[in-house]
């Protein structure tokens, strides 16, 4: 049965085709003939498939220009740009492909890593052409069930790396027709689709595109393997059964093959499946207005047409659309590439009430995939509004499994009465930590590209910020009156311990190569300046208990984030331990500071006027949120223009 949706819309679709288009007469530059039969096979196949040009993510010398993950990234970026969205708006990413750049981990993980994307839920669908439908179905379900406000489905393929002449050297540049066939059929590319609540199509602000249902069904139990990579020609042995990769390659187990004798059965199976769901009432009575059919060769157009007619489900040929001739066959990416280009170039044909059927037959071991979309008039189209609809508030994301840096205090072990506050602070912390992890500075540290000059630059901006820390704390303590006198004393102790910390950091700066000996000459960056101004102004207010939120973020950074960066800095920089004393000190001692912070929070909650219950917690969380934003700004400005390299 198809999976139906009631509140999932295609907000945008983007594509990425690598390099310049490669015409048929230029294919040999990339996919060189293997033997004397190659040219004849090539002419026969190209005459049938109707492809006039395609794209390759490799250079003529066989070197990789774009990886598969990089192509997926470009398609995602194009998709998000069209929708006016950012990657941070997306909580779910599903990928579909016949293979990424690695055997493991999953392709979606590699795409997320390539983009340095924030923590999100992932799904990697491994298959052939219909993997795109599986990815989109997973993303649609995440939106339909309210798990995420926005979800991305991306499909990307890079078979060109398998077709280089050098891949066939172990076989003496001689191989069977089934392996020859796909060398002239497949090419590289990526497409992405953004799903979410109702929003206008970027190209048609007056229309929305609703996803009505998706359906996929495999018939692998009924048919042998048709298209495969990893088995010998007779399908008797896996490439993993050989003693070595080289022996598997020599036996042809690493050649991509398609048994073309089985292909006619594929369309028969897929059209029968289409007829089955039609008879169950899943197709609109008005029929299909726009038919995006993924076929690997124009040879199969009359085959599909005839089968639809026999099933009394004919779709007039003028409603068919494909970009196979000028985009090539990009496998799982094809249907997304097709949808993206259709919306970009054919949007003028769309009108409210139109239906759009996407059909994906997969030859791997025979899978049928379908997606039905319906064009809707935008609810406020008549009011002259053309901006993108305001996105729904994203759902809270689960803590990531990797790169986890726990919040300063675990809400699960909170003292009595503090669990709600610590839970709210933990949420702020995870968002802050995730964004810090993607700043130019931390990205450079994590990639091993950090230079001593970068470290010196960081410290030069950090020193005046640290110097001010004890000052605004003492100012805040002086603003505490009445019952808060004991709290003032506690904050005073903390300020006293930190009043000379900036001197340690300054000496580290000099040891690492810094040249400014007069600390007064060092300047905060814009983020540091904004943070300093905010904390001093807050400290001057009456009973500024919200400052505890600022201390939570600042001390948490020193006790949680800094220790995770210190080993990476030591690996990247040829500097001695005398250059890291401040970072080492805070990693080791901020634990005690945070325990004192917890005591201070308990004190504030106990002193709170019952008539104003909750006001202290609100002040602390608000200040924590603002401090996190400004501290993040301070991180973002550290490298300045050098962040672009």
C-alpha cells in the first residue's frame, strides 16, 4: 500500500551537475575504449538510449574533481538557496545512492560531515535508482509525524570512477558486454528535495506542491540480479570471497554490470504494480497532468507507453517529460534532478489541481518506486504576498551520538527543584555547543590546519575579555542587596580566584610568539566587545541574578569545550606546554567553579519571593541564551578574513 501524507509539501528542489556537459563524441576522453569492440558497442548503445550529453565528476586523466558527497552537498545548497533556508533549519537528512565514497559509514553521514552540518537525524538508503524514493519517503514520514519541521532528501551518483579504463587493466582491457553496457549509459549528478509545511514553490509564489503519497515495492524474491557491482559475471562469487581485491578485480567482480536480457521484465513488473495501486483507488480520477518518468534509455518509452495503454492507464505523451537527453542517466539522482529542472523550466505550465506522477523503475533486482504530487493554490496568493511562508518552529533535536560535549550539569542528577532549570539550560547549551563546533576557528582546529599565528590571534582577543571577567562579577556582586548578601560573598570569592587569570593567558600568548607586552593595547573583537558591554550593563542592575546564566556558559566553555580542543591544538601546533597553561588550568579547575555555581543557583531559588516564582529561573536562562549568542559571535570573529582560506 502507498504511504499517504496530509501535511508534507515540496518546498524546493535543487540539482548539481559537475563540470561542463560532455557530448557523445567527447566521451572517449573520460571513458576510453577498452578494446576493438568498444567503439561498435558504444555506437549501438548511444543510438538507442537517446543521450546526447552527460556530466562527469572526474577529469580526463581519471582524477576526482568532485566526490559523491561533495556533489550531494552542492545539490543541497542549491535546494536550500531556492527556499531561502539554512542548513540549521533542517533536522532530518535522508540520502539515496548506489554507493557513496566509502563502504562505511553510511552516505548520509558522509554528506553531513562534508557539510559540517549540525546534529540531525540521518537515513542512508542504499540501492539503485529507487533509493531516491526510499530517501524521500523517510524524510516525508519525519515531517508527517511531526518529528521534524523540515527534512531533506538527497540522491547522488558517481559511477564514472568505475568506468575509467584503468579499472579494467587487471582483465587485460577485455570484458563482457554486460559490463561494457553501463559505461555508455550512466553519468554523475545529484539532486535534493526539501520537505516541510505548506510553502510556495520558489518559481511560482502563487502555488504549493503537496506530496500526496509515495510507494515502493521490491520484487527481488521473484527475479535474479539484473544490475550489480560486487559479483562475478556468473553471480557465483562475491568480491569479498576472493583472497585479495586485485584477484577480485581480475575476475571481473568489481565491474558494474547489467543483464540487459532481464530488462524487459522490469517495466512489465512496474506497470503491473502501478495498475494494482490504481485499482485500489490511489490515482486521481482526473488522471495525471505531468508525468516524470525515469527510464535509462529512450528505447523504453514505447515499452512503457504500450504497457500503460494495455492497463487502460494511458498518459498522453505530451504530458511526459524527461531530461535524459541532456542530463544523462544519473541513477538514483535522476528523479530529483528531473523534478528540480522541471520546476525551474516548466513551472509556467503548472496550475492548481494538477497532478504530477514521478515513476522510478529500478533494475537492481527489480523495484518499483512512485511519488504522486498535487499542485495547490497558495492560501494567501490573492493577497499579494510573495515571500516564503514562515517555517514552523523546528522540533527539538536529540543529542548527537558523535562529538558529544555534555552540558555543565546533568539535569538527570539535579538537586531537588532544579531539574526544570537545568533542562532548559542544557537545551541552550547543546545548541550553543553545536554552533561553536562549526565556527571557522574550531573547524580549523579540527581539520589540523591551525597555525601558531591563529592561536596567537585568538589569545590576543581573548585576553581583554578574560581580564574583564572578574570586573563584571565584582560589579554584579556589589549590585546584590538584602537577602542576597551571602550570594554576593560567594560571587566575590569566585571573582577573586579569576582576577589574575588573564595574566596567565597573556604569558601563554607571549610564549607562543605574541609581541604586545602592554595588555591595555590588546583589543576584543566585535563579539567580545558586545559580550563585555552586555555583562557590564547587566551587572549594574539591581540584584542581577541572571548573571548566573552567563557564568554557566562561560565556565561551561572552559570546562567542557576547551578540554576537547586542547589535544587537537597540541597535535597541530609545534608549541611547548608553556603555551597552553591557561587552557589546561581551566579544563582542570572549572569543575570546582561549576560546583560553586550550582550552590549559588540553589541559594537564589531558596531566596526567591513566592509571589515571583520562576522569575529567577527565567532571568538565568535568558542571560544564558544571550551570553551564548554573544560568545558564539566572539568565536566567529576570531580569525577574521583569514577564515576564508
